């Protein structure tokens, strides 16, 4: 080998200077092919991006029969359909036209620029997303008659999306749900996952539930806030969902009403609701395999977390903080009631008895078996007689409850 100085670095060159081995030449050729392919891909991507932006910003009015040629072009601007977004004009017709055109062409994206849009029910076609630019506000018309403002409730449809918008139900007196999703659930070969995505939403002031998912699988709900609604913040009955960093606050119902199975809740918070997390139905069907990780329940009127008819659940690293502010009928910051089996709970309960009316921190009613609870209790207690748990932790067998007190 001969050494050459190139850019102040010593590089070993196989064989005589000016020649390379077949192996090195092959590697050089393959590298060049990869580099050329990458440059071609980058160029094609830029062309598609330019086309999509041109379509989005174009002043031309699309025709109902327009065909979108590429996925990147499957997007349009609601303003191109005549929507004004001035907070007073009725934009029902532009939304209906735009969603009908997108749905008839196999799905796509409806972009909604900043503004306040008043419209009747929004019905999402399959494989269609509404994406806000600048967090626009969508408001229902005062005369809306449908049960939900944004609805996806058709058979054999999937992949709905709603991103970066504010849904404001103020001004509507009838019972109205903010978002309602209901899929047909097939059996065997006819079954399907739905892969809906709801992200970066603020749902507020609806007379019914804020977000309701009745049936479906593989939904992803991320960074959704549900505030000041007349029902539950999140009313969840579907299976195989993921709820990440969602917040329910100030709802007349529960923050999270959960009868789902196999659903994951991560870093979700519930403040100032009836119960923070209501898991299961008293006397109803057993729900299974739900996981709550790093969640928080604070200042709710009844229990921070209430589990009933629940099996194979995990509550890990959660904080239950000064709940039962209005009444003591739930008695515990954490309550297990009726037929709970195979439950693993570990976390922290913080209680300030100057605001919380909890007579006990953990209440056990017919706890069931194979339940393991280990919690750390922190807080400011008004006296030294605070009851840490009430009920028989061994009434079902194979149970263990450990409460570590660190009062201030």
C-alpha cells in the first residue's frame, strides 16, 4: 500500500497509485448509485411539496369531479370552497362540499386556516383528516340537530383524523357531543383496525361529552384537552387505544370514563371533574387490560381514581392529589369497588385535608383477589388519625396493600 496526503489526512490506497481493486471499485459504484437515488428522491419530494403548496394556496376553485393525482396533492383549503371563517357567517355548505369532494376521491386533507368557522355537523369521510393552520375555531350552528358536532359513524370506514383545531360548543342549548366516533366491528376475517388519529385539540363548552369513542380499534389520541363540558371529558368504550398527554378539566361528568379494554393512558390528567378516572361500570361488563402510567388526578369532586369490575389493570407511577373536594360519598382518593381482579397499583397519594374531605385514602369494597397496592402517602394532615385505608385487603385472598406515610 502507498500513502497519500489528502486534505491533511493520511489515506491508505490499495495497490499502485492511480488504481483500485475490483472490490473498492464496486463499493464506489454502489455508493454512487445510492447517492444518485437519494438526490433523485429528494428532488421528487421537493416537486411534490411544491405542487401541494401550489394547490393549497391556489385561488382557483376546485370542481367536484377533480381527481387528485398524488397523495401529496390530496389536500385543499376550506377557503377555496367559499368559507369565510369570520365567526358569524354560516360555513356549512363549504365544509360539506370540501369533505364530499375529498371523500369521493379516496380521502385526503382539508386544511382550515386561522379563523372562526360556524357550521352544522361535520361528518368525516374515510381516510380524511381536518388539519388546522394556526389553531382555527370550529363552532356548531345554534340550530344544529345532530347528536354530535364532529362525527364519524359509517360502516367500513377508517383512518379519520382531526388535528390542531379548537372545537367550541358554546351557544348551543341542546345536548351535543363534541367528537363522536363509532366504527362497525367485524368478526374474524371481516374484522379490521381503524387507525384514527386525533391530535392537538381543544374541545370545550359542549353540553354533552367532550370526546366520545364508542367503538373501534387502534385509535391514537394525543395532546387533546377536554374542558368545561356537560358530560364526561373523555367517554371511552373502544378497544386497543392510546391516549397520550390528554387533559380533562372542569367537566360535569368524569374526567375519563373508561369501559374500554386493552387501552393505554400515559401522562393523562384529570382536574375538577366528578371523578378523575372512572374505570369500569358498577354491575356492568368486566373491562380488562387497561394501563394507566404517570397519570394525575387532582381536585376532583369525588374519588381521584375509581376502579370497579376491572381485571388485569396496571396503575403505575400515578399521582392522586387532594380529591373528594365536594363530598365524601366515594370516601377514598383511590377506591376499588366490586369484583376487581389481578390489579397492580403503585404510585403516590398526596392529600391536603384542609381542602379534601376524604375520610380515608384507599377504600376497598369487595376488592376481589390478586390485587397488589403499594402507595406512598404525602401531604398535610389536619390530625394524626387519618385513616389510610378502609376495608379488608384480604377478603378475596392473595392481596397485599402497603401504605407508607410521610406527613408534613
